[in-house]
């Protein structure tokens, strides 16, 4: 288990935390020795999203409210590798083909399958092509425009000051 990921799960929408903790555990458990799952991002607040949007070179097309991360309804993954077996996972990898546990299936694919089976949608599809493979959104979430309207309507009564009541 990865402590940083567990802390980041606590930033997810309150209704998703228990589920995601279970899903994280299930996904991490399919990885063999020397490989570990980390959540590189969970919640990105509206302020954080705006700061990211303004970054150059460009890293995102999404303004505040246009990303599922802004509602605690999405997370991004990265795989950590302990290359010399000393218990320190020194390498972060987004290689979707690497098979660090040598079980014949890429570590990335193994983890992706677990999350998809547990109700998370991987990446985005544009013109039939999947992109942003580290990204997962909860299945059935309403369009971000709907969520943004709710955010604006609930501004003064947000749960924990950050979250809209319902993400579906
Ligand atoms: Zn993402």
C-alpha cells in the first residue's frame, strides 16, 4: 500500500472514499513484488485547476469546473517500481506495456482492468481514439456542465467547502 495514495483518496468526493479505498487495494493487490500503484492526482480544487490551466507550456485544456477532478470524481494513476529490491520505489512510470511482475500481462493493463470492472471509466475518447490513459472517472457521473451548474448553485453550502452534494 502507498501512504500518499491513501491520503489522496481522502480528498475524493465523500461518497467515493470508501469505495475507492477498496478499489485501490484490489488494484494494488494484482501487482507483484516490486510494483506499486500510486494516485498522482485525485481532487484538484477550482483554484488549482485555474493555476494549471494558465501553465505554459500547456498542460490542460480544462478550466476550473471542466474537469472531473474538480469534483473529486476522478483520479490519475502512475506505477512505482522498486528496481533493486531495497523496498524503495524509486521509479515512477507511465509505461503501459511494462510487465514488472513478469506475469505476462502489462502492469498498467492489469490495474486498468480492475478499475474498469469496479465502475471506473478509463481515459477519454475523441474521434474513436482513447487518450489520457492514467485518468479514471466514476461511471455514471453527470456531464461537467451539469456539475458546474450545481457547484455554482451550491456555492455557499458545499460539503466540506469543496464538494457538490451529488456527482450523478
Ligand atoms: Zn485525470
